[in-house]
C-alpha cells in the first residue's frame, strides 16, 4: 500500500494518540519516532507474511547466515527508504515542525557486533533481500551490545551499552517458537534392536532459546526476510518449582541469572581469542537454536523427511564462531532423526559453507577438550568421531598426505581446532578478498588446500550502496542520478558510466560542492562534540576502524607528529591545512591499543592548542565510533587511511565505503585495497609500503632491524625521542611502552619501515589536492568504480557459486 503525504500525516496523528497518548503539538521527538516506526512496521508486516507464504508455497531453497554478530546500526531510515516512504516521512515531519534527523536519531544503534565482520553480515542481509534471494540471518539478541566508549583524560573508559532500555520497535518476540538447548549432563548409549547405537542424555541443564524477529526489507521490492535473534531464558518447566525453603528460592534466582547471561553481552574483543566458557555457551546456544529451527522449518515447508535437506537448505557460517553447526547438525540428524553416520555426514557436508575473516593467529579459536567435554558431552563425542574418521580417511585413502595429519587433525594438543572443524565439515571455504584467499591457500590453510583444493574460493567483500551512498549522502546521490539516471540504485555497476564525467567541469564543480557541504556538516558535529573548530578548507584525512596494532593508527599519528615538527622548524612552510580525524574503539583488555588512543589524544592536545600551528593542523578523535557516527563521517572524508601492515587486513570494508563517497585511498597493497587499485588504476590511489610478500619474507627470514631505522632516519629518531622524555612525554605521561615495543620488540608491524614511503605518499596526495580539478577527477573515477564493491555483486557471487540460489520470482 502506497501512502500519500496526507494519509501518512493522518496515520501519524492517530499513532501518536493511540500509542503515546499525545497530539502533534505536544509530541516529543521520541513520541514521533515511535509513531513513525509503528507505521513502517505495519507496512512491512504485510509483505513479511506474504514473503514467508510465498517461500513456503514454492518450497524455496533457503540460505541461513549464522553469525555471532549483526552490526545493523539504526533501521528507521533504512526501512523508510526500502518501503518507499523516506521522502514522504521527511516532508511530513518537517511540515509538522520536526527536524527529521532528530526524530530518526532517537533510535539507539543496535551495536550487536564488533566491527567489520558484524557490519558485513548486516550489509549482506540488505543485499540478499534487495536481490530477492530467500535468505535469513540468525544471531544473538545480546542485552548489552558493544560497549559505549568515553574518553576521560585521554583514556578510554567503557560503559555498558544497554540498548534495550527503551522498547525496540523493530522486533517481535515469538515465544511460541522457542526451543530448548541442553548443556552438560551425561550421555548414555543404548543398543537399538538393529545393533545401531542410540544416545540419551541425563541431568542436562536446559535453556530456552526465545526468538525475536527483525524484518529485513528489500529495496522497494516487497520482499521482507527475517533476522532472527535468540534470547536465553530459563525453561518454563524450571520456573514453577517455586521452592518452599528460602535457600532454594535464592538458588533458583541465581540459576536464572546464569542462564540469562548466555545472551547477556557481546564479547568486545575481536583481536585476541580467549577460551572463556561463557563464549562457548553463547556459540552452542546460537548454533543449536538455529539448526533446530532450520530442521523445524524444513519439515513444515518441505517434506517431513530430512533426506533432501541439503537440496532445500544452505548454511553460511560467519567465521568459525558458529562452527559447532557441524557437530550439531550431525547430532540432530543421527540422534533425533535416526540417520546413519554416513547419511548424516553426507547431508551436513553438503549444507554448510564457511567464510574465513582473518589469518591472525591470535584470533584462531581453539577450545580445551576438557571444557568441551564437560559443557557439550555429546557434541564432543561427535567431534571426536569426525576427527578420527577424517584422519583415518587421509591415512588410507590419501596416503600422500599422511605427513599432514598432525597439522590438520581437528583435535590436537588437547584442544579442538574450530577452523579445522569448519573446513572438514563444509563444502566451501572462502576468503574475503583476492589476496586474503591466496594467503589462505598458499600458507595459512595450505595443508587443507592440498587435501581439498575444490573447496576453496574467493568472495571479495562488499557494502550496501543503499545505506552507504543513497541514504547517507543524498547530495552526492542526486548528483549522480542527475548525471546518469536512477539505474545505479538497482544496478550499482552502472556507476561506471560516471567515468565519462571525469572531464566534465560543471560536474566536477558540483562534486566539489557536495563534498564541501558534507564537510561543513561534519565540522558542525565536531564543534558540537569536541568544542574544536576545524578549518573547513583543510583536507579531511580520516582513519575510522577498530584500534589494532596491525591497522597502524600509530603510523598515522607519527605522521601528524612529523608534520608538527616540520611546522615548528619552518613556521612559514607552505602546506595545505589538514584535519586528521580518528575514531576507534580498543578492546577493553588491549593495553597497546589503549596506549595508542592515549597518544593520539596527547598529540591532539599539543597540536590543537599551539597558536603557531593555527588551523593548519588539527587532530580530532571522535569518541564512541559506531555505525551512526560512520554515517556522518564517511560522506565528508577526502583521504581514506587504509594503512595496515600488508597481509594482515583480510579485506577492509571502510575502504569501500569511503571510496564510494569520493574519498581517495592512501593505503598499502593489502586486503581489498589491491582490488580498489586494480579498478581505479595507480594514478587514482596513493599506494605505499611493503608488499605482503616482503612482509612475509621478513617474518620468515629476518633482515629487518628497527634500531637501524631509528639511527638512520632523523625524522624517525626525533619522533621516538619525543615520546619518551621529549615534547610528547611529560612527568605524568610517557609513552615508553610504545617506544619499547618498536625498539626492543623490533617494530612488529613495520611502522618505521613503511614510514618514509608513507610520507612520500602523503606528499603526493597533498600536491594532487592543490590541483582541485585533478582531485575531483580522481574522486569521480573512484566513485565510478565503487559499484564493484556493492555487496549486491558479492551476494550474486555467493548465490550463484556457493548457495545455488536464484532470485525468487514475484508472486
Ligand atoms: C574474533 C573474535 C575473537 C574471540 C572473541 C570475539 C571475536 C569477535 C570477532 C572476531 C573476528 C575478527 C575477524 C574480523 O572481524 N575480521 C574482519 O572481517 C572483515 C569482514 O570480512 C574484513 O573486512 C576485515 O579485514 C577483517 O579484519
């Protein structure tokens, strides 16, 4: 149903009255927010039901994306846009005297993810629905999302993110579809009459998984898929044993609390893996609920028998976090559905596909055998058998690979290796950018690649251009549409026709005007949040991402110190003013990352307050980086810092978002930067630094000495000395651990090694910026090629090469 502005206004008035007990005149922005959300949710509900029925009727093959993280951010504008109501709503709100941005801004970000991996899952859901694929997300409804970051005296402080404090209007609780998850207890085998084994469980702890459904609307196509988020509750049968004795009652409350903890909070450390039992509980909780749900769905949608499950279902697991899907599907098929091992294995390994998102060894998940055995005894038995059969299979059927067995065994050194489990149990393993996949094949997972070469493939990441261009940058979007028509919205590859405009002066001027407007808006936000006025004509140089040593925010701040030193030595130096914008959360326990945040603030306090520098150099750190903040920074970015140590950043997706908004990349040949470079060409990107081969070679064979760099390069020595005892240190604050890490730990991320070429790249960027026309040309070429990084392209590839899905025809 299409709503006119008039009927929209009528509905708003009615919603305000019925839901909030107020009229337009007295309504607050919050009232308005809930009234609008309710209209939108109603619009979506009808299509949601229709979509479900349509899939059921066609017995559609479905994809389930299991992920511990979905970093969806706010949904209001997205949902308005996708159901074609954004303009109507914005106009109506303005007419009624409301600032639309303030109304939409009432929504608390759903921060159910750490960073790249979680945001990717959210972009994927948008593309799946928009391209009419039958695919759904399954995740955890954490009561606390990623912590809120505050900076106090330059230090990061974490506050809990209680995002459900106020009602979340997009979710629907479906208690009727709850499922039971079992933990712990004993497993007892019994012999069936045919001699096969049956297993029963005793003394298990039972937890209810209660689903909350969030609609995932496709772009103006009436498709509404589902993101199902599971919440942990005490099973009802356990709640009515209201005990007589007081002690029992308290015990009961304690128990309830520990059960609810399972969906209590999102683990905020995406940099190093810790074998915490609660995290393992979360993983099994998610996986068991999802797989039980899939089986129930299959039985209602298709046949009662699960024999053809792999024809009707495909499961994509987002990193190894949900890799217990392999033994859980085996368990359900064998223990609940009566399949033999071989039949169950055949179905499982034709159903599950696995995406790898990192090669950093610190992040590889391994669980102690004893923990797994106690918490999930039956699952552990199955993993054991998977391991034995796999190793025996190699020994007898692939004798050439016998030597590999100790390195590929799923259980080794008293630990369960989750990546190995995921590889053995799935039919597809993909990396997230060309280089990343090559590294998996050639080194990290080479043993497995030799055994199963056919399983490995690449799917370069993407981002949804509907949120990251159409929604966040209306100015640029209408400029593009005026030039090339609206086709790019449905087919982002059409953006490439913009290349024609890279010599069109009036167009280039308009590109510059839009950027100027967006920079002005960001400058306002910076002033509001930090009190600092930045020069709106300066280069907006942006690095926004999780804080991690390999991402090298340290190298960026060293460059700032270098420029500051230059300015101090030569106050009349001719330089284009720069505003360095940082935003980053550090994992709460990541000491070095927190030191780097402190250093950025310390440098900012000196540089920003030096009258001799004026507005030629400003350092801004925006606290609490999240999806909503990214939406405000990205349209205003001019230089996009993608400066990871080559080979370490699997893909990066912020690089794509900024390119799509006309920023130029300064970056290493790492992750998807390589593919950005391939498309835009060397002249339209600033590449510097060691290659991944060189990095690999230094790690393998040595030959790099950070101290030599310190002694040989005056600029570097000066900066390092300033950290420790010099201008950027003081009585109270010194950065000696950063200094030591570089000097005595031999600069593990090659900050010093890449520094010289980084400065050169910046100088080249500055000289290009001085030629305004040339910069706008380069910017236009970047936008034109960004269509390749739409997640629509990525999802088409997953659908045709892994999921074997076709778009569902309209009803
Ligand atoms: C790891 C861990 C370790 C245990 C505790 C919680 C936790 C949470 C997340 C992670 C995953 C880190 C992997 C990750 O986020 N990789 C990023 O994936 C992006 C999407 O593919 C990619 O663009 C980034 O380059 C990659 O770093």
